[in-house]
């Protein structure tokens, strides 16, 4: 991956419906929505044994959701494991610190390629780079804005035609959403 990538964010723009408003400062209990409605929802519960479990839901149509992933947090509130379909993996594998760039975290996408979340050197954005260093999505913190659905603290922008052009396809879009949440969690709690 090219660590010296330029960041022409002025040239990187998402279509309005490819921008999801993200509620709540605690990303484990939040909603992502646009003008069409809710697209993703993170819902956390605490089991009787004290373990916190966060479920990522994707809206299929009104009143119909599909479970994308179940995140089982470790007993101390740190990273545990993720169950996606019939596959289980460590959360740490979806938010591996990248020693080449301060604050960067990488993961292997559903296509088997390496992707990296990293702070932009020129803006407050956190960008997602594909294996060629091209920005395919980014998270932008915002001032708190009140909506009927909840207070919004950031936006997740998907760049539909960037890279391989697959960022909006469900397996990749789901992974981008999940890893953006894990990135936010890790940076919030300095994990």
C-alpha cells in the first residue's frame, strides 16, 4: 500500500445518497442514515453474564433488517470476536495497527485485499484506502446536529466509483461500515 499517497479530498466527493449520517458518540449504539432512511444500525445489549454484544443490522426494506455481524466484546470491554455469517474472527484482525502510519489500522476485505483506515494529514477526516492507496470512503466528524432520529456526530462517505468500484456492494459496504465503527471505538478508547 502506498503510504505517501496524496490526499486530494476536494476531488473526492460522495453523491448525497452515498453519505450516511452517524448518530451517537458511542459507535456501538448508533444509527447510520441518509435521506432514504436508516441503512445500518448498531445495537448493543449486555447479557446476564455481563458480556456486551453489539449487533450490526442492515435495513433491507421498511420493517425488515438483516444481521450483518455480531460483535462479542471481551470481558474488560476491549476487542473480542466478530461473527459474520458462519465465520468468526478476532476484532483485532479488523483493526490491526499499521506501524507505517501513525493512527492507521488495516484489515483484509471480503475480496481478500488489504485496506487501511488512516487519519488524513490535511483534514479532520479518517480515510479508507484500497491496496493502491486510493480513497474509497472516509469518516468526517461533524458538529453535533440534532435530527428526529438522533444527534449526529459524523458522516460516513462512500466513494461509489473509486478503486475497484465495489465499495457500495453489500459485502464490501458492510465491511467498511463495521471497520469504521471499530476504528472509531479503538481511537475513542485508545486501544
